[in-house]
C-alpha cells in the first residue's frame, strides 16, 4: 500500500480495513469540514442495516489504488458511528 498523498475525493467504493486487517466497510462519500474542496473524513458504510462510520483523514495509514483498499492506522472500535 502506498502512503503517498492521495485525493480522497476519488475513493468512493474503496474497501476500508482497520489496523488489524478487519473490514470496516466501503467508502460511501468524502466528508468536508475545514476546507470546502479538501475532504477531512470519509463516510464508510458498514452494511445495509448497520449504519455508517466517520473515518478521519488522519486515521488513514495507506491507500492501495490497485486493490482499492484503504488501510487504517486505528482499530475499528475507535471509529465514530453516525446515522
């Protein structure tokens, strides 16, 4: 996996895995906050009935464009759930 800066606006559909390799879900959309054109976080859908998790950009450890997997530097339990 690459740790090179990556445009988070183009990761919709990528699989997200936590630091232990467990699947968190799939990226549903980038989330914006401090800057209108740079995502601060990703909305990750855990499952149809399970809701979403808000993954902060600084929790991303690596992104593999080839396999479309985002590896996190944190465990799944530390990621906030919303809606």
